[in-house]
C-alpha cells in the first residue's frame, strides 16, 4: 500500500482542541478537508476524547496494521490515533494526536500527523 504522511495544517482548519470547561462550556472544533476530493468533515474535542486511550479503528484490520507499522505511535509522547475514511472518495485516513494538560485532570488535544492511503491503493 502506498501512503502519505501529511502535515496536519494542510488538512485541518485548526490543530488545537480545547476541552469543555464548566465556565464557558465551549469545545473546539476543526474542519478536515479531504486531500483528494475536498469533502469536508468537522471534528471536535469530544471526538478525540472518545478515542483517547482506545486502540480501535473503524478501518479494515490490514489497513489499521499498516498504519501501525508505517508510523508507530510514540507511547512516551502519549500519542493516540483516530481512523476514518472519507465518505465520498474512500480515502483511508489516520489522525495522530497528543494530549496537553489543561487542568489537573482535564486534557485538550492537538493533532500532530495525518496519514493517508488512497482507496485505489488498497
Ligand atoms: Zn475524499
């Protein structure tokens, strides 16, 4: 499989996701634009929170294993991933992100890498 590692700012409108804090109730969101077909999808802090500490993927096992091999997660940096496929063109996408401590037990997240596999390469 042929893959590309992309600088996340080329795909996301915003790389920093703030947690929901009681005082303002705001969470951060960011628009992802598919590098192939330009379809847009919105993510927010809750989406990343949901995958935090979870080693699960919605993609096929072989794709997940491939992503794991080509760009292993750095456990010391507490990296996690979020896998999805573009709803329009089927691009297989992995987002790698890290937490940053916002409060004593509250974390925000920032996106560090995007890895893509074109559906025609599967
Ligand atoms: Zn697409």
